[in-house]
C-alpha cells in the first residue's frame, strides 16, 4: 500500500528528507515522492496508481477560499492565481 506525494521540484528533496528523518524506515517502505515541474507551491497526496488526490496546491486552496468569500473579495483573490491570468 503505497502513498504518493506530488510536489514542486524545489520542495521535493527537503520534504522527502524531513519525512524520512521523522518517520525513519517506515516512510521509505510505502511513500513515493515525485517532483512535478508544473507545480509551484503546495502538494497533492493520494494512493499510488490512483487519479484521486487530496489537493493542497496553492491554486486549490485559493479556489476553496474563493467559494467561502463574498464575490468582491473572491474576485480580488482570484486575480492572483495562474488560473485567472
């Protein structure tokens, strides 16, 4: 049962080292870290081989907040995301 963590190139090495240091050999047995060049901030985590992930990328979190805010604030927040450029 492997878990896959997708994250930006710049974060892969330091995050992987942190998790391995914290959880030792147990992490090495079942967690795969993959760098995703198109990802700039955040991470996705899910079961390896599945297309279903928990999405904690910058765009996903911004979009989640936008649904909770009033339309004017949501519009201002949206101007800062890649999706709306």
